[in-house]
């Protein structure tokens, strides 16, 4: 990507983003559309940007900043309070949505490796889109957001194993156990650091001049993401834990103020890069599959949210809001499909259909999910009206 291409990209992101905001929508679908228009796939009238190591690197930074800010809001105190939702909510979400995803996978590829991967693509929600939506619609302070974040944490753990499965052709049981141990160990160390090292970190950051304060925070964030990546986990988990560690410091608000702009810029470029992989020319081949998956996703995420919320003590409206926040799919769906497409167990035809499905499915669920998320409270009042006492005559 040249500087000229970057200038065109940012200009289109601004225009489409402002149009989306004019209609009261999140800018995320607009960023995806910009990637679709300028990317190498159909329609090719405006094709300008080719995916490269540069665009991949920018996308990684977008994920890192989004999850870092989630961690800053998701303090250890809140994580402890939410912990009771992780096992129950995450399990309900997994059972409901992986089973429904398996229906889509079997319908497309039969009982094959590609079918199992597609089930994973339908199961896992987008942490990046969900977090951006929670921020855009000012939902981070809502009680049911604890349930949403708990399920996302559970999904991030599950997806670490799915990524190994997609890349290695299933993976041996011993490899799965190693991944489990790595994930649990990494999270445990992060939580311990948040509890016991917050004061030393606080004193260090508080004494640094602004320039070195910014470098220290950025270096800590990138290091945590890199360590998670080296362990075979998602860099998103590393960024999340970095945010949780720093959330217990007195400089948390200063960090948010200083890095707020970086988050928004790189998040926009992340979703743009995401859109580069979407090919609407594949609609005739996989359109029916995308439609089936979208319908089952709405059933699974909303139904699972209502059940998990009821079990967690939330009202039906709150449970509905939680389910809606999980409808959008994104980065992990694309990554799973791309890894599987390079696996020798997936044929050429299956590989092409899997990648095409992932891009179109993400665009559809991201758009529908964000529209529903914007209107979820109003819809909740319609679907679950407050009971009225009948006056005795």
C-alpha cells in the first residue's frame, strides 16, 4: 500500500463513515464496504488495494487496540464479578451455536473437516465488532455487558483451540491439552499481575515524562500481544490481559485519553482490511448457505442469550440485549476460513467456497448485528413489555 493509496482509503472511510452516522448507524459496515469497493474482488471497477503484509499488520494493530481498550474497562474487580457467567454463559453459547453451525457445515460439505471448520466460523462472534458496538452505543456500563464480555472471553479461549485445529488438520489430543495449559497459564499470570503488580507499574508510569509514558504503555501492550501470539494463542487475548493489568492503575484514564485516537484510527483500518477479502461475485455459489447461516445465527445467539441471561439472573430484556451483541461475526471467522483453506485436507472447491462464505457472512452479520444492537433496547420493550397490574373493580 502506497501513501497515495492510503490517502484514497482514508478519504473513502471518512465519506462512508459519515454517511452511516447520518443514518444513525455504526461506521463498521461502512468500513467493510470501503474494503469491498477498493479490494481485489468483485466489483472490480474501483479495485485499488491488494492485501499485503502491510494491510495485515495494520489489521493486527486494530485488533490489539480494540481489545486493549476492552481490558481497560474490564477491571479485575469486574472480571471477578463476571467470572460466574463465563462457564455457564460460554457453555450455553457454545452448545447452541456450534450445533447450529454444524447444520450449516454438513449442508455445505457433509461430515468433513471443512464442515467442522465452517461450524466454528458460525459459532464464534467477533470480539472486535462487539466491543466497538458496545463503545459506539455506550453499553459498556450496562449490567448485561458483563455477560457479553464473559461469553467473548470464553469464545476467545475456544477459538485458540479451533485455530490450531484448522491449521493442523485436527490436532492431536496432546496438542489440545498443551493449548489449554498455555491459555490458562497466560490468563492466570495476567490476573496475578493485575492484582499484585498494579502499584509498582503505577509508580513507574506516573514518574515518566509524557513521551516515555506513551512508549512504555505501547511497548507493554505490544509485548503482551506478541507473547500470546508466540504461545499459539490469539494476540487479542494478550491485548485484553494487558488492558486488565493496567485497568487497576491510577493512570488508566490518562491512558484512555492518550490512546483513544489510535484506537479509532487503527480500528477503522482493521475493518477496511477485513473488507478486502469479501467477494460478492461468489453470491451465486454460496448465497443460499450465507442466508441459512444468518437465520440460524439469529436463532442461536438470541436464544442462547436469553437462556444464559435467565440462568445468570438477568431480565429478559437484558438477556435479549446480550444475545443481540453477539450476532456480529468478524475477524475469527475470516481467520478460521483462511487457515483451513491452506490445509491439505480441504479440497480446492471447498477452500474457495469456505473463504467466499466467510467474507459474505461477516458482512451480513456485522450489518444486521449492529442495526439490531442499536435498536435492541427499543425492540426489548416491544418483545418483553412491562407487565401491568390489573385494577380490581
